[in-house]
C-alpha cells in the first residue's frame, strides 16, 4: 500500500509513537496545497497499516512480533496465547469454574441424598397407629425400661416413635438417656411435668399430649397424613399471609410439614377475608425463608426429587431492561398464525417481558395454552430478531451452573445459544426403519 501511495504522488508522512506504543507508527496523508502562494495543506486522514494474523506465522513475519511481546516467539501456539491472552485466560477461568461447580454440585446432591435418606420422619398416619396401641405396648414392655436410658427392650413401635421423630419432635437430638427425655417432657408438658416420673411415665405423658393434639385438629385420617406431620414446639405455630393480596391472616397453631422435606410448610386454604381476587387462594408463611408446598399428594411426593437451584438469578434486573422492548408478541411454535388463545386472538402480548442476564439478552418465554393444538407447545416471539429461551432450559442451566458467581453466571448465559424457533420433529421408529 505504501508503494501505491508513492506511485500516485501522494507520499505519506510517518509519525512514530512513543510510550507504551513505542515501535508503532501512524501515517499522515496530506492534501494538495490549498493556497499556492502560502503552500498550506491539511491532513486528509490518518492511516494505520495492519497485517493479517497469518503473516506472523511465517518466519519472515516474525520480525513484527515485538509489537505484541518483548521476547521472541517461534510457534503458532505461542502467537495465539500472545494475541488472545486475556480472552483465553478468561475462557479458561470460566471453564474451570464451571467444572468445579459441576463437581461441587454432584457432591452437594450426593450429600443431600444421604442426608434425606438417613432422616426418616414419622408421618401422621404412622403416628396415629402407634398412639392407638400405645397403652397396650407400654403395659407389655414397661418392666424393661430402666433409669439409664436403655430402651433397647422396648417394643418396636415405641423405639420407632423415639428414633423417627429425632428431627421433628425431638429437634435433632438423639434420645439416649432419661435426662434427654425429661428435657422435652418439661418443655411440652409444662406444669404437669414431675421430677420423679419414671421413663415409662415420661413416654406415656408425651404420647398422651400428641394424641390429644391430633384429635383436636382432626378426628378422621386425612389423605395427606402419610406425607405430612404436625409440628411441635417452635414449629407448632406459623404466621401466615394471603398468597394473593399478601395481607396477614390468623396464625396457624397446628402447622403441618412435609415428611419428605421437613422444612416445607404445607399450605392451608386461606380463610374468608377482604381479598380483591377471585378464586382459591392459600395461606403461606410470612417469613420468606420458610418454603411451602400445596396440600396434595402429587406435590408432596414431588419433594422426593433433589431441590432445584433458583433460576431466578438468570433474570435481568428491571433497571437494566430500559433499552429493551417493553412489550413482546408471541405465538405457538407449531400453529403460528393459526394460534388460538382463550380470548379468541392468535397472539399473546406480554406487557411485562422478562429477559436473561448477559449479552445479548434473551426473552424468557411465557407458557399460555394454544387451544388449536392443545399440546403445551412453546410460544416464541413473532419478531424473529428477538432471541428467546424457555423456562425449562433455564432451570436446567441453573442446575448446571448454579454454583457460579453472579459474574460467572452472566458470562455463561451470554454464551448460551437461544432456543430454536422451529418445532422439533420426532420421527417414529416405523418411519426410521
């Protein structure tokens, strides 16, 4: 290029840089004289000559390597590390963090499984069966109880009552001595507790207290008794609010908890109150730290699955969505223009769209029902220029990279490709053969 400029009679003037850019040069292209008398000229453009990266891979081009590094290099790998050093280090760091997070996630899940398997919780249904026969059981085995806390000769049902309520009724303590049992007897029975009570009398008083509490709440066995238990002590009373209007409700003085997740409160139907909404609403704990679940068998049984990471971390903050579309129109991925919604329209208008963190942001798809196909298909944006991603994909993504920091999670979301805009065709085995 320098030769071409020279042949056209437009020579370039070299300006050598200094400081951290020492060794590089800018070339000034001057225009013809504006005033023949004074000979004044002006700079038309600044030119920087660059070379293709492959130039540096040849021996004759290695003399230019001092622009990037003071020491010489001889291989292609050295050049790649030289030019893309920071980016490669960033990617390697993110990859190593992802690997460590995946390993840590497996360890956490394994420990949670071991912990959940080792913590057997006595359900209300099983407790009812033990309480109904407690009188005869203790009458038969009372002679085998001594003051040292040796309960090995007690009936199997009473030993089950002591061991399986370790994490609920006895608050994580193992009942191995008579003094341990007296502490909870004093706490639950209050003024009726006596210092000279025998171990058999302590157990009888606690069983009597539980029997009375359960009968007061419900004299009939409920469907969910097999998957729930009543809380005692600090977990007996829970402060509640409406799930719709968030107004405080009367406290639940007979709180139920899930046996498969003893930390999950079992919701109750909200009592009658001044609520603007219509429909069925439930009473949920006021404390956000207390998780809750619906009082049905499918939800309680679903707690067997390991807990999922909160994919809400993947959502972009509202103050960072000012430059993004404020409304997004979408339709069924299979029906497109033939989409049929409950209001008779063929497109879903999202007036409060959610976007993922990272760059570029991706629209988080909504899940309305298309009454034409009634297949529960995804709804994709009508504008093909808006990338989108499904909530199920985000859940799996959060499970995979949930242990990363916020910055690492945002970088991983940036590299995550959006969901496809065409419906996946599943061919049957007959078609394939």
